[in-house]
């Protein structure tokens, strides 16, 4: 399955919308999107994973690297997801305790 990425700004946050599967073959696209956003000077990033059907360890690595990159620039990164496979993999790895997590983009950006 292909990965579809979109981006927008909401309440002072760069929002990356991710749809599809984030795996060994597609994770570089997500990495490039996070890099692009940070290079554009955005330091508050929300990654919306609500439409991700599968994520493997390469996707998790990209998220961790993105968080590190954002923090090095004085920023932050939050994840948005509902119950399902993404929640499960983040919970198993303990990354749900590392990232601020939310159920909606509005909640993450303070817009409710």
C-alpha cells in the first residue's frame, strides 16, 4: 500500500497527515516530510496517524528521530491516533510514554 502525506498548519502547529502503511519501503517518505517541516523552521509538529493501517519498526525509528530533531531545535512533536494497530505498537514499545499523544489534531494543537 502506498503512503499518502499531507501537511497544513493549525493553531501554530505543523500538522503532518499520514495515510497508509509506514514500513521499510515507505518510512523514508515520512522521514523526508518531517525533515522538510523542521528545515522550514517549524518547531511544533503533530503527526496525525489516524489513517495509518500498519507501522513497523522503521516507522517507529523515523518518529523517534523526528522527535529528537524537533527537540534539538527547541520544539516538540506530538502524535495523534485512535485505538488500533498504531496504538498497539506504540504501547508495546513504550513509545506512547515518550511522545505526547492525543485522540485528535484539535486536541493536540489546543484547538479542541
